[in-house]
């Protein structure tokens, strides 16, 4: 049940990021056409695109972890027997969980501060947008990916214990 819920959340965030990427692509094309054909770029496009990269990356992070899309060195697999191979994989998953947990914790205060201060990005008077949703996405994406790593580590350790 936990697995299914986690998969759905991960996929939902992946789909949101994919939809946002599509919208960004349309915005960039419209901006280029506006720039070249009418000498009128769409205001705020560079700021939106730059900040969206972070949003997209952290929305897709948990899905990448869950589906094995994160880069992993396979050199250890060749050196260890099949029976014990899950142990270094579990250690790597635990390291990923710790690293992303630290990222989530480290980004918590900046997220709260951006919320309480009403922090915005962009050029005031021209185009601005709130930074808090992006900071929230960093925290939530990191914590969710860390949880996914913990689930994967538990699976690997369970494999060793069942043998």
C-alpha cells in the first residue's frame, strides 16, 4: 500500500514537471518569435526559465530515484558476488537518503524565510513572481527522494536477509 501511494505521488510530480516543461517550451518559442518577428520579447521569460529548472529537477527527483534513473557506478557489481551485491547497493541508497535529507533540512529555513518575508524574484515593477513555491519544491522533492532511497535500501537489505 505504501509502495503504491509512493509511486502515485512520484508519478504525479513527474507529470507536473513534464507539463511545466511543455509550457516552458511554448513560452520560449513564443518569446523567440516575439523577439525576432515583432521586436517584442515576452517580459520575464529568462527569469521564469531559470527558476523553473530548479522546480523541474526537484519535482522529478523522487521519480528518478524510484525508477532507477539516478546514475550508479556498476564497478562494485562486478567485484562482489550475486549474494552480497544488495549490501553495497543498500549502502549507496542510504547515502543518497542522508544526502537528500541534509539538503531538505538545510533548505527548510530559507523556505520559511522566503514565505515570511514575501520574497520575490525578477525585476520589480517589470515582472516578479514568488520564490516560496520553488523553495518548497526543493524541500519537498529532497525529502520525498530521501524517503524513496530509504524504501529502496530496505528492499535491498530484505533481499539479503531472505537468502
